[in-house]
């Protein structure tokens, strides 16, 4: 297997430019947590947020879902999840990759500090776009409209 490499900055910007819906796995309702602030900022940039956390019923008035599969079932037939943004421990990423692959999701974004090389390599080898150990907010904020 080829060692994992993030997409180029240009490819990351294109991904962020063309995506509309972000499922946030591990989102917190605690404003002091990075997942809260990053997600609020992404919402403010105009992305549709789909919260995924089995411990929440909602985030900022948006219904939360216990799993990615439940989130996808709640979406309309013409809606899709463009990016799965992950705020989970690195050891939990492998199971999440399995779920993404089973559901046919195309893009996995592992937030800064979430590093799991084998899981990222496996997802990429299966055809997913994978960004690892980068903050989605920092990348989006660096783009000029």
C-alpha cells in the first residue's frame, strides 16, 4: 500500500468549493470544544451541517444522529453527505472508515490531531478522498471568495 499523502492544497480548495453538506462525527454541544467552534464556523461559511453523535439529540437546533447511516437516512433522496469531518480519537477511525465505505461516502476529513495512517490509506485505496491532520476551518478560512 502506498504511504498516505494529503491531496494538494489546490485539490483541498476545490473539494471545499464544491461541497455543500458536512457530516460532523464527534460533534460536541460544549462551546469550549474544538468541534463546536469549527463546526459553527463552517456553518457560517454556508455549509449544511449534519451532526453525528449518539449522545446528542440536536446541535444548535439541528437534529443530531447517532450514526452516519442514520444521518443518511434522514436526508432527502436527492441529498448527500459531501464530507465526513471527524472529531474522534484516532483509534476509532478504522470503524468509521468501514462505515463510510459501506455507505458509499466519498470524502473523509480527519481533523488536526486525528491521525490514523492505516485507516487513511485503506480509505484512499478504496477510492475515497481523504484529508488527514488538517483543520477544515483553517483550510476554508484561507480561501478567498
